[in-house]
C-alpha cells in the first residue's frame, strides 16, 4: 500500500494543527521522510530515511539512509541463542578482568 502526507487532511507541526497544503512552506528549515517497505516472501523490512535541510544555502542538503532488517528464521534461532550466551559469558569475563585490574591498582595505591 502507498501512504503519503496528503492522505491526512491535517498534521501536527510545532504543537499546532495545520492543513497538509501548508506543510512545507518558506518557514520550513528541515524535513524528514521515513519510508517503510516490507517483503513478506523474503522476510525483509527496509527503512529508508530521507532528511532534507533547507536552511543556509540556496540548495537543500539531503541525506539518505537505508537500513535492512531480516526476520530471524526458526532454523537460526538456536545458533543465535548460543552466540548470545557466548557473548554474555565474554562480557562477564571481561568485567571480572577489569574489576581485578582496578582492585589491583587500588591495593597498590593503598600500599604506597
């Protein structure tokens, strides 16, 4: 389905309700457009963000960011959980190592 700003008769801008016809005007400094696409057959969601900054120069500075998100399939859940547990074990080991190091510095400081 397609959905656009003009599908709504009004928008909220700076806490005030304005008609969509005056959404972008000469006072607009920046705008952000977020597009979400979903492909059921591939299980992929794509989020495209377009940011335009109209302030300053005569032309707009436009930045585009595209992110893809894939659904975790059942066949990969076990591997994902194992990797996450290993990640937590490594984080715990690094935390213990840092605590021991700081404790050693503290003991050395106390001894003189």
